[in-house]
């Protein structure tokens, strides 16, 4: 059966190169300048994280047992179209700037700014970068600085500026419903640094495939090899079951398998982790129940492959619930107020609890074989729908995190996020 399936795909690829093939993205290119875009994205983030156990549990941040900072991130994003012809050529460029609005030596540590010699956050920082891209038919090859969204190499965007990777990414959509990716990255800058490579990444090779079997069922498999750290495999299955005009049931499965490789710079990282979420939506309401389970010799490890490389249901505002041998459950409720005549306003709350954790110190010594953690998140967001301030959004996020383990502190985490995207061209 598998041989037949891939034979059909091979025939489809061959058909795509014949004159009878349907029009591709490149054949319909309008030109380098004609399809160019220029966008400005502004984000203000106020972040307060209070370590309830005091300054001794701040993990090197916030001399007074908490940190409190506010910053403005300004992103200038220019993307050209592709030149016409068999092989289209284009360029992307960006400028990322941060401006410190509020911080202090005793309150530093939210990950928004680089640290000065005096222990304070930098007042301003700017990072510029670009990439060249080529397109044949519906296949794009991009080399240079870029933000990525692969389950096995995903740049983080949880602060005022995103991480930026340097490398090559190939994305092919030649067959309807099938997307193939392959890439190699050799540097990764953090969200608070303008360095080209903050983490000392040697190389990360990735491949992946995602396929939509129909409008309601899709699957994906991705793999990565991060030199001297680990090898990962990721799988996803997503099924949506429409029940009525305004009702649906969705099932989402995500899983990672990680095995140490080479020098194993992060130590023993052998881990299997998966999550399964079931969501029932009716009108403007959605109820979600999620289960996540980790097993192996360590917790799920990520970061050198991008701070966003944890596509799991129970990775929430503060905790990822990804510790060694941890089992966690989540109950979540979403409300879209457009149903009640207030478009743009939404609310979310969720409670996640994890048990059976093997908590260890930084030397790997077992501190507790039955550690527990739980987190309550409450969010509200409003997006202006029309007028001069259209798409301006305000978002409040609050997390209350508690644990019985000596391996981490209790935390109250509060964030106010204001975002304003502008399309100039």
C-alpha cells in the first residue's frame, strides 16, 4: 500500500512538469516590484514576573525576587515579489529595533533587552538582516536571515522581538495538499540580542512533510539533526468533525522523540513526549481537554533549535509541563464575543496540572520523584475592527504558577501586550 501511495505522488510530480500542468505560483508572477510588500509591526510588552519564594529563587534574574520591564519592538519587514521567468528571484529584508521603556538593575531579566556591564538593560538595540530567495513553479529556496515555523526548528516570538535564524530553507507545494520542507541552519540569535549567533549553534538539519487528506483531516512528520545535541522526530495528526452549522469536535495529537547525538552538549536528553487535545466548539464557545505525557531519561529538551520548538498542547504561558516522567492534564475555555455583538473581543482561561515529576538539580541529582506543578492562566484580548486604528490590539495575560518542588519557584506572571501592524506597501 505504501509503495502504491508514493508511486501516485511520483506521477503527480512528473505531471506537474508537463505543459498540461495547471498554472504555478511562478508562472503567474507579476514581477519583483509589482508584488513587493513593506510592513511595520509594533509591539509594546510590559512584563512582570514575581518569584514568590524570594530572591533566592530567581534563577539569576531580578535581584529583588522579581523582574519588571517594558519595551517597544519595531519591525520593518520588506519582501519583494519574484522576477518573471522559469526561475524567479527575490529578496527579503528586515530591521528589528528595541527601545527600553522601563527597567532597572534590580528588575532586569524578562528577556527583552541585552544586559549592559552595569547590570541594566540596553536602552536601544537594532538588528538588520536579509535573505535571497528563488522560486521554480511552487517551490521556494530561501537563504539568509529568516524567522522559521517548523515543529523541529521554530524561532520564538514571545517577547518584543523574535529570534532570527540564519540558513537555507526549501519549501515545496507542487502537489495540492502536500508541503515538503528541508533546511539547514547554522546560527540563531536570541530575542534580546543582536548577535548573529547567540547560542553557539553548529548546524541544524531539518526535513518535513505535511499533508491534508481532506478538508478535515491532516497529518505531518518532521525530523531534525542538531549537531552535537540531539536528533528529533515529530508527528502530528489533526481531525475536525463538523457536527452542525456552528458546532464541531476537533482532535489534535502531537509527539516528539528525542535522542542525544554527538557530544550531547545538553547532557542526557533521551525523551518521548506526546499530547492529545479534544476541543468541542459551539457558537462562540470552545471547551478543550488536553492530556500530555513525558517519559525517558530526561525532560523534553529544546532551545538550541529555537525557543518555539515545542508544539505541544500543554506548553502554556509559564510552564511547558515537559519535565522528566511528567503526566499533565489541561482544561481550557475560550469565548469569542463576536457571537454576542462585540467583534474583536475574546477571553480564555485554562488550568493545567502536572504530577509524577522527577525533579533534579543542575548536577542531575534527583531531588524529588513525585514533584507536582500547576498553572492557572487567564487572558483577554481586543482587536479594533475599523477606523484609523484598525488591527490595533490589546492583550492581557496572567499566569499563577505553583509547584511543590525545590527545583523551581512559585511564580506570578503578568503581561500586557499592545500590537499595531501597519501595511505600508
